[in-house]
């Protein structure tokens, strides 16, 4: 039998998740990271963090090609945000992680929440 998630627990989870992502982005911008990729949606707080480039892309086989065609700089440190990672099928998650790794330069980080 699955556990019922109450509205209160959901609200607390969403507040903690938002706080984590806001800190993840704020720390990155303070460190000089200038590009962020939100995979699959689920985070909209990025516009409040100064001069940065943001991409919101669907997960899938063409993610890396689409980013590079849109000006993504492979040689620049990046923050990837996978905001719905727990909901992905295992094969899709592995493909996504391989794609992110192929685009990662030193200093790149990934948040999964």
C-alpha cells in the first residue's frame, strides 16, 4: 500500500526543493558560471540571477545537438538542473546523464531533484 502524501508535506518538499535550487544557482553565479541548462522543465527561478544564459530543453536524444546549435559553449562551466530526475525511466536517465557528460567541461555540476 502506498503512502498518501498530504498537502502539507508536498508544500514543505516544494519549499525545500526551491530553496536548494535557488542556492545551487546563486552559488554558481557568484562563482562566475554563466550558463545553465534546465532539462525537462520544473525550475523557473533562473531569471532572477543576473547576466546568465539559460536553456530549457526536453530530455531526449537531440538535447546536446540542440544546445550546441543554440550557442551553448561546451568549453564553459555549466550548471545542469534535472528537476524531474526521479520520474525518469532508467534508460532515459542514463541517456540524459551521458548527454550532459558529453557537454561538461571542468567545473560543470549537475543537480537532480
